[in-house]
C-alpha cells in the first residue's frame, strides 16, 4: 500500500511538471515573439508591453517554485464541496495544493494544482477532526526536487476506515520536521505548515491597518510575508499596478527573507529598509543613540519647517538693483509683503518661488513705472498697460533681479537643507540636542537622516518649470526631426513617380498615413520596469499595501515617511513592543497610529512560539520579567531537553573560540551575538567568521550584534557579554536559537540571568 501511494503521487507530480515545462516553454516563446515585433502602432505596442509584463511575471514565478511546487492534497468526503478539482478518488473529489495554481491545456482549463491562497485550499490549513470542513483526509507531500520522498496523512473523518500506511498519528510530523530542520541562513516559506491562527491573519480582509503582535518565534514575519502573497493573489489588478512595499529593520534581515515571496510565485514586491526609501540616497553612516533619538522625534517636522522659513529672508537693510540708468531699492517692508503673500498660498517652498518672483517683479514694475511715467503737473501716470508690460518684461531679463530673488527665496534641495541644518543646528535646537546631531556637511547619510530628507522634500516641493521646458524642447526637436524624415519621404516619392501616369502613382507613402507628431510618439522610449522598480525610483509613489516588520522600532519621523507612501492607510504592521531597542522607537501601537488613523485599526496577537524551545524561553523570559512581573512570553510548542549553559571566563576570546567549536552544528548555522566593540577581536580569533554591516548569513558561523540579529534564527547561538546589552537587546539575543544556547561572560551578569543560575535554571 505505501508503495502504491508513493507511486500514485509520483505519477501526479510527473504529469504536473510536464505541464509546467510546456507552460514555461510556451511563455518564453510568447515573450520572445512579442519583443521581436519592433515598431508597432501605439495601441498594439501598449498591448505588447502588457503581455510581456504578464508573461515575464509568470515565467519568473514558474522558475522560482520549480523544485517545490506541490506540497499537499485534500480528499473531500462524499458530501464535501466538489468545486474545481482533479477528480478520481472513490470517496469524492481530490485537490492537490501548491505554491501557485496550474491549469490543464484543455477547453475548460481544468485546475491541476490549486493555489494555496484559493478558497478551496483553506481547509488544508483549518480542518480538524472536530471540524473537518468536508474533508476525509489531509496529506502532506514532501518532495526533493521533482521526486516524492515522503507522505504524511491525517484522517479527519474518524468513521473512514481506509488507511494508506502513511498516517501521522498526531498530525504534527511535518511541522516538527520543519522546526527541527537545519537552518540555511535564509528564511523558508511556511506555506506547507501554516497554522490556523496564522491563516486567519494571512487572509484577513484587505482594509485599513492590521497590527500583528507576537513574541519571538511566533512566525509573525513569515505570516506578514505570506499575507503579502495572499493580498497579491486576491487583489492582483490593484496591487500589480501599485506594488507592495515590505520594510525591514536592516539589510541583513532583507537578505534573510528575500527568497520567501519568490518561492510563493511573487516577484513584484519592493523590499527596503527605511534608509533606502529616499531615491538617490544610501544611508551608510551610523548615528549615536542620542542623535537617532533627536532626529526621530515628531517635533523635527516643525523644526525643519522653521529651517525652511529661515531661508525665506528679508534684505538687510536693502538690496539695490541697477536697471538701465535707475537704481531700484528692495527694502524689508516691500519684500516682507511679498513674502507673506507667497506664504499665504500654502505651497511648498520651491513651488511657491514662482509666486514670490511674480510679487517682486510686480513691485519693481510699479516702482519703475511710477518713477518714469508720473506726470509732473497732475501726478497721473502716463503709461498705458502695454508700457507696463514692456517694463515688466525688461525687468525679467535683468540678471540683478534674479540674483536678488535667489538671495531672498533661494531654490533649495532636501540634501542641502538637511546637511546645512545638521552642520549648524544651534538656532533651532537646545544645546544638548544640537550637540547630539551636529556633524560636518560632508558626512555620509544615516538611516535617521532619511526621514528628515523626506520631510524636507515635502516642505520644499519641486519647481519643475525648467524640467518641463526641457521636455517640451526635446519633444519639439523630435517632431522637427520626424517632419524632416517625412519631407524626405515625400520628395523621394515625387522624384520616383514624376515620369509615371497619375493612376500608376497612387501608392501610399509614410507622409500619407502619419503626421510628424504621431511619428515622434512612436519613437519615444518604453518603460519596461515593473511597478516595484518604478516605485523604488519615485519618492512620491503611493503603494497598494505596506508591510512593516519590527514596526515598534520606527521613529515618529519614519512613520511620517511611511504614511506618505500609503495614502489609503492599507498596512500590515508586525512587531513586539517587548523587543523595542531603538532609542527613537515608538513601541506603543496606539502612539504610532493615533496621529494617522486614530482608533481605526485592528490588533491581533500570535501566542505560540514555534522557534524557541521551552528550555531557552524560560531563561529568556526572565529578562523582561525582571522589570515587568506580569510579562508573559509566547508559549513554546516543543522541548529539546537541552538547557542553555553559562561560562564565566577571564579569557573571553579563547573561551568564545572553544565554545564556537562545541556549538557549531554539523549542519545548520551558528550565530555569535556580541557587543559591536568586541567584533574585531572575536573576528580575528575565529577563522572564516563573517561580520560587518551586511554579514553573509549563509555562512556556517556569523558574528552579529543584537540589533543585527532581530528577526533572524539560527540552530545555535552564543551570547557574549550579556551584561553589555540593554533589556530588549538581551531578550532578542537569547531568543534566536532553535536548538542550543550558550552564554559566555567576564563581567557581572544581568540580575535576571544571575537569579536563573542560582535557581538552577541554567546548568554550568
């Protein structure tokens, strides 16, 4: 029987991949044919580009899921729902479940493989013996490449006596195998082992802000990523155009999760840190905690607004402008009126400059018109409107006028404004805050600078008059060139047919069917970038949905940036306030969201810890509980029987080296989590260890500080000098291991860990 079941599933997998290979070949051919079409009419070109984008996305999805396409099967009871499946089972319909949906090439496009996100697949995740949801059996299919290696069956209809020989008595074998498997340095999808509480969050309705709170190991990051995949499936048309943004805490984390969505068939998602959300700027420098805290405060928006206003200056005492043989004086009274009228328009600084220019030109025109046009006898003005217009036009050609405008209302860039402010912050901050953020103009940008740049960009706006003029000039040039081509075409036809009869000369040429403007349009460059690629280059892009991981760590200024990217407030926020470590972090969900959505947000909590064994979690929970006696960690689902161990030493580097040799698993990954200041010494002692801002997490041993380890998991973890960590950082470091935890220290232990030792929680 078991061999028959394996053989049957292998036959299905073979049929499935034959269809996938055929689909891949056809897709590649259609993309190649579309791209080879060359110049086509505008409508046909648009249709071609849409086809190329859709088929390229399908091709990427097929390639990404090739080796792990099908992972499950559900067998419906005779009265179960028969909708849309591959039939043939004697007791009812059978559906195979996979990472993407695949249909047959028949007239009805019969489903061969059901996408895990489809409603018909949901019982695979939610059905129980108590509530079978119309199922008689659930099967987990394990494959290695395209070969079926194992089956695990759960009998959900207890009256069904048919057995396959692959029954899993507890129904947990696949989940536990996944939890105990060796780590690779990259997050795997959990599509085969999604639990009921996770499924409810993944499929939550697409509206408003959803907060997913969960302690270490609860799978909140995986749930968020699978929610992104689900929303892209459910709202493909909308989100394919607007893209989904996933914001992570650091580049190492983004690298860690980077393969999850492609494995689920989704490639059109933008992954970024806050430091990467201002196009053209890369945050490579680091701030002190004090500087990050100051820069992240909400009142920095008001500070920057004041900095901009300070750049809208008044003459001190006057600005003299020579025009012809006259000297015109711009004093503070006249400019002050122009400035207030311009500010009253409520426009961003650079956009408002056009209004300021107009007020200054009008004031100078009135001044000069009164001087040269006043009748000396009755005081009337002898100039007519055309004379006034001529005076204004002449003033607009005077370089001294524009030099004055540049002084009084200069064009500003966000980079220059923020850099100048940070170089001389004293006027706008108190002494201690100014000392914290002060830095040279030439210093590289930090992550905390990026929200300031974004705020400055909002305050300044873009005066695009020059850019628009350049675009129009280039368009005129293209039209002129096209007209020249058509003229040559017409001249050639005239020459060719001048000796022929008029009847014979009735042959259409280019100039008969197209004008120069349409011809120029055909030669405009197409933008073949995906929505995610275009969004990455456009600061003003409005995303269809935003997912923020470690959301509790973001500063108020960072939230201002993100809310601009989501005008519809369609967001999924995941995090754990107990793990808040950044000085600028908000921590409280209500404090984060109230300024933007008040109380119109939903909160849900994941309470089961799938990653951290109970032996490790008991130790880790003691750290936050020391300050919060009511603290309750998530409940671990498994125990390894291996307790964390502790070593005190006078030779830190030597003991770390020895401990790494003992802890390093034969397969899997080991993380050494130590204060950043110890990294050079430890890296020099440990051969082949990787460290730095973006460590290679696929290496067997990696050196991190606690902030870098957020959201990551390893088979074994060695925590070094825990007394150097804050409470949140230590809690994070202690909860990264899936199997084994060791602690090495020279100095005094944190009180919570010391108490755990005395209580016998740790074995020396």
